[in-house]
């Protein structure tokens, strides 16, 4: 089996990327994973990255925003008859709701990063011997993507790290 640029399949003039045999891709990915297993410094760096993500705090939490929203809604109830005050409070409430949504998305994103980094770290710590064969389920856990260039193949891990292999 070979891998080709999808645009090369439609029109060879649009994409000049080389065709790569699947066995070569598997070999490159196994080489990257084995380099991680052997590199204790990478595990230390990964550990530091996990701590940074775990310890990351936001200036305001969702609970803080909820408290502010509750206070503004009370003010809105009290001052509901004054049009100018009502519009100003309503705008502040709308802005806080948007801010809350942004915080919820950021929290979910960071939770996914923490889970992914912890999963990769746990695998690398438990793995004491080099891989000999390509393992699809392992690759799905560790590798985000592969980019084939003329002289090299870049393997991007789910940690965000990119490894360049000359092949």
C-alpha cells in the first residue's frame, strides 16, 4: 500500500509530494516511538509540561463569573424600571455570559490536554523495551499526524511535539 497526496490523485500538477509506501511510514513512526522510550529527558520534559497544564489557573473561574452574573441579575431586578440602567446591566450580563462560555471551552480544552499528556506519560513510563512492530492502537494514542516532505517525514505527537526523520 502507498500513501499519496489527495490532490495528486485528482491532478498531478497540483501536488508534487512524493508517494510513500506504508511500510516506510510504519518504520518511521516506530522509530519515533522508540526514540521516546529511550529518551529519559523527554519524559522529564513531558512531566514538566503536565505540571504546567495541571497548575494552570485562570484569572477568573466559572464560579466567579456565575457570582457576578447573579449579582447583576439582582441589580437588574431592582433597577428594572430605569431604561438606561436596565440596558447597561443587560449588556454586562450578556458580556459575562460570553466570558463564561469562553472559560468553559478553555477548561474543557485543558482537561483534554491533561488527559492526553498523562496517557502518553503513563505509556512511556511503563514501556521498558523498544517496539519491534507497528501497533495501530498505540499509534492512535500517541500520534496526531504525519507530514511527508521531499527529504523528511515529520511525525506530530498528540503532545504537540514534532519529530523529523530523514527518509
